[in-house]
């Protein structure tokens, strides 16, 4: 591989690693969520199980 190939590979790998690191820091530094803040799904009756046979 020539010099240009090594430069492109280094820049590409560095960019991917920086993006992954940025995303991990953003996700792992989120504040803790209290159980009262978590909302369950609505009780929606779609009536698709009334006559299941």
C-alpha cells in the first residue's frame, strides 16, 4: 500500500473511532431516569384476538 492509502486508512479509522467515542460519551453521560418517569404502553384493544380461531 502506498502513502496515500495509509493516510486514507488512518483518517477513516480515526474518524470512525472518534464518532463511536462521541456517541458512547453522550449515551453514558445521560442522567439517571426515575421509575416514575417511565411510561408504559397504552392499553389499546385492537380486537384482533377476540376470534382467534
